[in-house]
């Protein structure tokens, strides 16, 4: 059987969600998927970016990562979305990309794929679940198959977020446990997509 195609589409201003996205890419590759790691376009004005040195630095550091396209969605059997929590919601940069998918949606090309999401916030109660559930609204509209990590692996009892991998950026960069959770979430998405693919072939 053809391997699963997995696309990871993320936005990150200062690198936290990028680190989770990279871990997810590792997990998906290790699970046997062909992987595309894609960032969405930065839309913030230069004056906002230059007000935060970490933001400008991250933009430079990730200049070589390809931008997300509609083909990256159409190609995928499993799609993982990553976004910082912004006022308890997804970042507008990611939403702007999602809002270009009307054509694919109309053609039914976003349905029946596996979807899952991860996030970061500054504080522990800053709205991580709200952000992941907000992305879930999009997946419902697309007719997606939502595959959350739940408590299906021991690492989930350490990170404690069944909705999707999440990190409290205010505590510092993602540690080994949260990176492991991101790898696990990707593996679970790829394994589920592989089972669906095999079932459809049969
Ligand atoms: C406009 C804005 C809104 C934010 N809203 C929240 C929020 O609601 N809750 C929270 O805990 N952190 C909030 N944050 C902090 C971000 O979630 C945090 O900086 C981000 O997760 C770091 O991810 P990144 O390094 O990938 O950009 C906000 C940050 C910005 C700039």
C-alpha cells in the first residue's frame, strides 16, 4: 500500500509551536508517512514584528520552511494544524490560510481526511482547549475525521491534554515530554489514516 501523506501546517511567532510542529513531523516520519512541514504566511505588520526581537529572529530562522499551499491539503491523508493560542483562539495567520480553502471544501476534497491539532499559550489556563476546539469547528465543516490523542498513550498522562498537544510557553521552551506528546499525536494520526487507507483499498 502507498504510504500515508501527512501535512503539518502551523503558525509560530516565536518558535514554540514550530518546535511542536517539528516534533510532529518526526513522529509522522517515524510512523512511515511521507511528510510535508509547512508554515503559513506571516501577516503581521513589520512594526509589530520588530517590537519583539524573538519574533523577527524566528522569522529569519525559519525562512527556508516552505509556505502552506492548497495542494498540501489536497495531497494529505492526515493533516496536523499547529497554532499559538491568541485570546483563546487560533492565530489569524492560520485562520487566513484556512479561509482560502473554500474551493477545496466545495469540491469535497477536504472530507474524509484525518485531522488533529496542537497549540501553545503563555499560561496554563490561557485557553489551550478553547483553541483546539475552535480548530475542531473547522474540521467538522470539512467533514474531517478528528483524531485527538485522548489518554491513549502513557505520555498523555504526563502532559494531560486529551484535545491535542499543548505547551505553556511561559514555562520555557517545550521539554522532552511535550515533544514526545507531539510525536505521539502525529503517530496516532498517521496510524489512523493508514488504517482508513487500507480499509478503502480493501
Ligand atoms: C495577540 C496575542 C494574544 C495572545 N493570547 C493568549 C491567550 O489568550 N492565552 C495565553 O495563555 N497566551 C496568549 N498569548 C501568548 C501566546 O499564546 C504565546 O506567545 C504563544 O503560544 C507562543 O507560541 P509561539 O512561540 O509559537 O509564537 C497571546 C499572544 C499574543 C501576541
